[in-house]
C-alpha cells in the first residue's frame, strides 16, 4: 500500500452543514472535549468515536490536537465497510492517542458524506488541523497494511515535531485532564519540534543506550538520523548524482534516505537491496548497514520490512 506523507492541502468545505469553523485550542491547553459525550459505544476503545451531525464539528476540532481518522462506511452499500471500520478502530487504538478514529455511518448521516464529497464507501481520510493530511484511502484494507501505514504516519508526525495525543474519550469526559506526552520521549520530540535535529539524535541515542529494547526510541533515532543526513540536500540534485553514479554508495544511500522522508519506503529498500547485490567487501557492508538502519526506522513488524529482509537475504546469499 502506498504511503502518503502528512501535508496541509485546502480546508474542507463544510458549508452544507451550516456550522461555524473550528477554533484552535490554546497552545499547551487542554484537548477538546470528547465529541458528543463519551463518544465510543460501550466496550469500544477510548480513542474511537461514533460520529453524526451533532458531534461532527467537535470531532473536526479534535484534529487541532492530533490527527483524526474519518472512516466512512455504509451497511447497506458495502457490508465489508463495517469490518473495515472496526479494523481501523482497532489499529488506531494501538497508538494510544496519536490518532482518534471517527466512524461515520453514511446511511445514518448522509449530510456528512455530501459535505465531504465522499465518492465511495468504505473510505478513510486522515485530518490534521481540520484539513486532509493524506489522500483519501479507499477500503477495505488488510489489517497488516493498516498497521504499517499508521506506524509510518506516527513516525512522520514525530519527525515533524507533532507530538500531542488525544485524551482517552472517557477520561476527557469524566475528568477533563490535560493530555500527556510520554515523558521518555519529550526531550527528543521537543528538539524535533524546534528543528534541532542534532539534539534530537543525541536524545534518542541516550534512550537507546539506556534501553536497547525500546523499539520506539530505536525507530525515532533511526528516523532522526535520516533527517540529520538529508539536511539541506536538494532532491533533484541527489537523484541526478545517483543516476550518474549507480555504484556510488553515498549517492545511492542519500536518495534512499530522501525516498524514506517522502514516504517511498519500498523504493528506498529496493534501491539499497540492488546496491548490496552489486557491491562486494566493505562497500557491500556499508550498503547493508545503511539498509538495516532504514529497517529500524520503519519497524521490524512492518510487512515491507519483512519483505525487505527477505530480499536482502537473497542479495547476500
């Protein structure tokens, strides 16, 4: 499945719902209240909300804090859509507040689908700051692909310094507590938010040194190093250099890094696997080690990493 980096295209036209535009919460202030009360149905995750016309606006406002994942489904038009919505909700919940899943039954709330100009169901759309942050993603999508996609989106959020989390719906409704960022990663995330990549690398390195089993810290370190290596690099110039020098380790690894930042994960992996296949000795080791670093940035459970490791083994042996 193709991954899309976060972006900030035009705002959504909500005129059909005749509701006021969202108002950003104060910087550092509490997260928006749970849309429509507790939001999720009984037994559902604290990071899932059922959406209709009454709480749609407040759900959009929640995207001012952290991404909201809208899932449009219709029991009458596509039975598989309900399963897709449940799968998205389950994967979103694994990220413990990095995302909020907002499930919209278009049979019950057709005005929302009309206002959003939804061309088909099921369909998923990620919002940030009240605007689309990715291209619309048609469903259904296998759970493994969903998990890989949200893992990458979470990493991209961290790279961009977007570290806030949604409050659990029941906690927000009952206690009104301010959301909390995991203190382990606060220093590194603050550095990323300030654009201090070198300090972010150093902070993540401290976490990895203290606990080599901390997978999130290892992924953060690997991705911060990608950012560090690509600072000030022009993409077109880098691609031209790689095309002109196919066996230049530095040129090829630089384009692989840039592909990673652009969301072209498999292109990055395939480029380095091909390089390993062509190289020998110390140069092969350099290419392999660089590829292993990119695997760490994506995460060992990602299916693209599993395929990449298989391809790397084939290239080596």
